[in-house]
C-alpha cells in the first residue's frame, strides 16, 4: 500500500504542472470520504504488511494463510463507498385527500398487483378519521375501501376511546402509523363481532395496515344514503326504523358486548327499508371505564334524531334500562319490545329530556354502591322512587332492593311486578323469614351453622304451615326486635331437637329408592 502511494506521488512529480495538480486532486478525492478512524485502521494494516515484507526479505517466510488474511483485510475497495442513507423530508408525508400518503398508496397498489382489486374509483365519503373509496374486486364484487388518516388527523379525541380498552392494554406505540393501524384493527375486530350477531353492517374482508376492505352497502356503485339524508314523511317507515335501532342497540350491548360510542344519524345508513350500522372504530367493551357514558350519549343522539320524525319515542332512561336489563332474554325480548311500544304510544307528549340522567354516575356492580342500606331505607320510607335507583336495573336487583330480579319488569301487570314475582318464588322455595332468623342466630350467638342448605329448606317446608310468613314488622323498636329474635332462636332450638340426622335421612332416602 505504501509503495503504491509513493509510486503515484512520483508519477505526479514527473508529469507537467497541470497533470500534477489533477493527479493530486484525484488522490485527495479518494480519501475525502474516509473518516479518521478508517484512516487509522488502514495505516495500521499497511504497517503490519510492511513488517511481513521485511521478515520475508530477511529469510523468515511467513505462513501463506496469514499473508492472505492480511491481504484480504487491506483490500478496502468496497469500503470507500458509503451506504446510501435515505433522507426524509416533508414531501414524504404529503397526502392527497388528507389520507393518501406514500405508504397507504403502496398498500393499495399492492392489492391491485395481487389481483385482490381490479379497479379503484373515487371517494364515496370523507370523515374526520378516514375516507371511503369505491373499488371492484373479482372475488367479492363491489367493495368499500376505508383509508385512515395518518399525517393529517382532525380527530383529536381518539385517546378517550383507546385509554382503558382491554384490547389495547399493551400500548399502541408513539408513531402515528402504528397508532392508526391499531385503531383500524380495532374496528376490524368489532365488525367481526357485529357480523356474527346478525346486526346489519358492512362485512370486513381484509385489513392491511391502515387500509380496510369491506362490503359496499348499496346497489352496485351507488352507496346507500345516510339516515339524515332520507326524506320521507311516512310515519310507519320511521316507526319501523326507530324500533330496529332500539332492538339492535340491545343486541350490540348484550351479544357483542360492545357500545357503539358514536351512534348518530351520520353513522346509520338506510338501504331497502333497513337501518345499516357503520363506523365501529370508537366502539368499546363493557370493561371500559366510560361505557355507560358512551351508551347514554348514544341513547340521547338516537332519541334526539327520531324526535324530529313522526314517531313516538322512549325516554333516554327507558331506552338505557331496556338495553342493560339482564332479565330480558331472547325468549321474552319481543314481548318486552311490544310493552315498550305500548308505553311510548300511551304518551300524549314526547318525554322530557332529563339532563341529570346524562351526568349522574351509574355503578356497574353492587360493590361500587356506597350507601346501599341507606337507599333501601329511603325507598321503603317513600323518599326515593324506583326510577331514582339507576343501578338496580344494571346490577339485576329488584326495584325494592330486596333481592335479585326474577322477571322483566316490562312483562308485569304493575310497575312493582318484579317484587311480587320475587316474593312468590321465595315463598315456594325458601321463605325470607327463615333466612333472617339464620343470619340473626349466627351473628348473635357466634355459633357455626351446622345444618346444610338442603336441611334448612326441608325444615321450612315441613314445620311451617303453608301460607304462613313471618315478616319484620314496620317501625318496630329495639326492644321489640330483640324479643322477636329471641323467640326465633327458641323456635329454632326446638326444631333442632326433633331434627333427623343427615346420615339417617340419606339412609331412608336410599331405602325408599330400592
């Protein structure tokens, strides 16, 4: 290496002045791109090669493998070329229609090259988070392509739908592309749930990054109009559409375990007498901390739109309770809907908007109720009404807070029908007076309960006359309560004396079977 450099410098010295200057410039250009660390390494290798040459001239022949190894290291012809590092600027983030950037366009071109799509037409709809384009597929026919915005994002409130979602508990990343791709994946999974439940909605086909393929709602290239654009004065049509939305709201909550989160006339389409649901990217599960807030907002938006149409609507609280009532099943859902229609048709005026219902906190579990005993006492005193206890329907409690609700309140003849049904069930199986006596005995005496639940039920049916119920007297004093408990304890001790042992009872039962 050193000999080569010296020969090049000697050649430059013997040439003319201009040639010498050109040669020196070429020599400088060869080493302009080499940093100091690389030059130090080259000089070190050159010195080691010189030592090998000196040792060879002195008669000490180095090993051939060692010489080849150093020659390979000295050959730095490929190291003079630096790797091409791509520089990024604002042009790479430039978008068309606020969503078509370079990365999104590459995904769409790849779908065209793979034959998934044959043609992509113009924009059908433009929203705050994505644009929808019309496309043709040889396998699926007419499709809609939803391309989410990654660079220009007018939708600023996305975090409140993502924070607290169980499916996004591992994070979504800091870059906009990664975050938006997680958002698109969330809508893809929600659409799968909705399709399995049978709710009219676009069926998802494929998801690639921020590009979502789904079926097109409409006739061929004509997309279905939004519900806000339907111009009709037909009362029967709007009546049918409203109750379709009410039924599907409950199906979405109970079967899909989702709340839409952004339901309005802008996210509902009309097609052939049917309401089609779209835009499930904001939908959250029941575990989300703001589930009830989103559900009440959906109820308010639906009622606000249909209140301007010739149709009798429910109040926000009635619609909310119908959606969240766990006692309404698939068997009695149609009857409950018919009962709700009778309630709505029986009003002369539309229900008033209750602003307090939209802002009050509704516990989802009984452990979140702070003053359960106080609410039950105020309810018995008449200072609270059934509609004031918003957590009763959600938690499955009866409106009198005496126990779980057995049947749907809409199917009862009176407004307090669930409590009446509950008392009938208890009187047939396990009267409440014995339950109170057992708990009082265990708490006062501190003794352990030796009898099982089966024995207690048998004693209740055998010793107590039919139709006899011992209820707690209203407005009893402390002395009367203590006396009543002492009497119940004495009655229970007498029952224990004549009780048949459990092993004897099992032997008698086996003997009867034989």
